[in-house]
C-alpha cells in the first residue's frame, strides 16, 4: 500500500480567490440597471444578471436554456446573429441596436455592446456584454422625424410662393423708372427677405432629405465634374448671402470626381455655413481642394471659431446632435446638416472627418474617390 499526498494549498487559495472574485462581479452586475451577460470564447452565454431576469420574468437556469436570441425581434435576429458570429471570429467589439421582448410581450429598443476579455498573451478568455434600454430615445427620434417630415411638406408650398412674389417685386422695382423714397429701403429689404427665404428653403430641403434617408429614397444623379469648379460656384453662392464672411480658396490640385454634383455642393455649403455660424469673432474661412494619396479627392474647410471638444466630436455626425454648452442657444439649427453630409459621403463611397480643439477652430474634410486629374 502506498499513500501519496501533494500539497495543493496554493491552488486551493487561488480557486477560492477566483470564486470570491466571481461572486463580487455577480453582486455588482446585479446592482446595475444594465443587462449584463458573460459568454465563453465560442459566444455561448452562460451568465445573465438580475436585470435580465426582471426583464424576461425567467430564472437564470431557464434564461440560459432559452438564450437571448429567443427574445429578439424577428427583423433583427438574423443580422444580429451574423454580426455576433463575426465578432467572435474576429475578436472585434460587437455593437448593435436591436429590439428585445419583455415579460409582457412588448418589444423594447436596446443598444447591445460586447467586448472580449483577453489574457496576457492577447488570447480571448471570455466576452462581457452590456445591453442598455434606449426605447424612449428611439421613440423621441421617431416623433422628431415624423414632425420634421410633416412640417417640411406643409411649409414647402407657401415658402415657394413667398419667394416667387418677392423675386417678382424685386424685378418690377428694379425695372421701374419711378423714383423710390430714400427713407424707405424697399429694394434692400426685399433682397434681405429673399436671402432669408433661401436659408429657410435650404433648411426645409434638409428636413425632406432626412425623411428620404430614413426611407432609403435619397437618389443620386451621378455625373463627372470638376471638383474645383463646383467649389468656386458654391463659395460664390454663399458670399452673396453672407457678405461679412471672407472665404479663401486654395486649389492645390485640379481634380475630377464622379458623383451627384448638387449633393456634394450641399455638403460643402453646409460645412462653410457652419464655419461662419460658429465663428462669431473671426469670419475668415479657408477652403482647400487637394489630392490625398493616389485615389482620393478632398475638400477641407477650416475656421477659427469656437471649436468642438473631443467628446462632442464623437457624436457630431449623429442625427439631431448639437454641441452643448453655455452659448448653445445662440446658434440655430436642428442638428441634421452634418448627419446628411455623412450620409451623402457614405453613398459616394467617401468619408467626412473633423479635427478641432475647443476655442481654436475646426477643420472639416470630406473625401471622394478620384476619377482623374486634369493638369492646370
């Protein structure tokens, strides 16, 4: 008979420490209102926190058996499954908006995000996910979109009529040989009205474009054109309506692109008008046309205004987002111009980016696939 004994005190203490750590994690996870999950390296979920149990009305054993896919809305199930499997294979962060069914059978919008936990060698050990309910935010977005769509359609007809009558009066007054009273600035006032109507028309167009983007009905009429000439003409349009701004153009390269000329001009005009609006003390705006790499045509707009802090730069291209701050009420807008600019660039296989520092101005740059270069 042989008796063998090995000392396992260190291993036992390690196991005890791990167990205590898991217990503390579960206790903290149960206290948070977020829905927390833990999954193994294959993506199989083995832990749901108390918020999950309260939301679904199930106990942990039943929830693990059913899995979270059982609570997904059918419209998001396949896309979520594909994206989750891609994240598992690539090791990239998973993030998606989706609807989950609660214990009453109602679907609620959530933002789901999961990140891999890696060991010292960079090997994935597990996944931890947090799912936040954003149903009220989604409902608010839908209400805003519905209102903007209705308002834009209702406003379009009377605004068009007002602009037509204003321009008619301007033409008649300029043609008349009668001497107008100098004490009443009739023509300058009508010109000012016409300018403001143009701004209002542009705002209405943005609201209509927003509804078209949401319904995937934003069409593009693509042609080949000179990016430099488009920039020149867009800047001229702005200078007529904003005489106080000084816009300087630097044609570093002569570039041609293939795209919707009016939509790309819309992006540029939005960037320049924003630069003017957010530069109350220095209205010197610099526009540059240049080539980046071998295949990108770029246009940048630099201002010397209030700037954007790093936190807001992450959200600047989202719908209805406006930079917060003590002077926010000074600046008008609905927060959809940059969102539309981003959508237009995406549909051209292009991009738009920003570099900025609070109090030191901003640099917005959009890029498009280069078609060809014409020597100057």
